[in-house]
C-alpha cells in the first residue's frame, strides 16, 4: 500500500523510482538520493528523518488514511513517470550527441 525506505545512507535507490511508477505513496529517508527527486512533501509522500521516530510514526499514521493514500498514489505515479527513462532517455541522448558528436 505504501513504500517505506528509512535508510541512513543511499545514493539513489532505483526501487524508490519503481515504487513511484507503480503508484505507491512514498515514505523515504531524507538521506536517500531518490528522496530529492521523487518525494514532493505531502503530495507524493513524505521525507523522513530515520532518527526521529515520533515524526516517522506520525507520517506512517497519515499514510493509513485511504483518501491520503489514493491522492498520493496518483501523484506518485505521475512524478515517477515524468522522470522515467523512457521519457528522459531521448532528451539525454539528444544532449549527448550534441555535446560529443557535433
């Protein structure tokens, strides 16, 4: 129903992007690189501080509400899709060819 990654260090967990593309609300550690790209606070989910158990519990409690999950699910799927490889790949390829092969 939700995707939770309370890591203390992670450069960019691809699994967070996969969860977003599947429309899962996200509760992701602020220490995960994917948090900056995919978590839009109270829209796609929440950024958490793993050491702050009280706030983490509050965020989890909010994700138990079905209407909150449904709203965040739709937003998460949209954000995940917007920055997915099938959308960004062609733009990156175009930039690379202009930079290195022109």
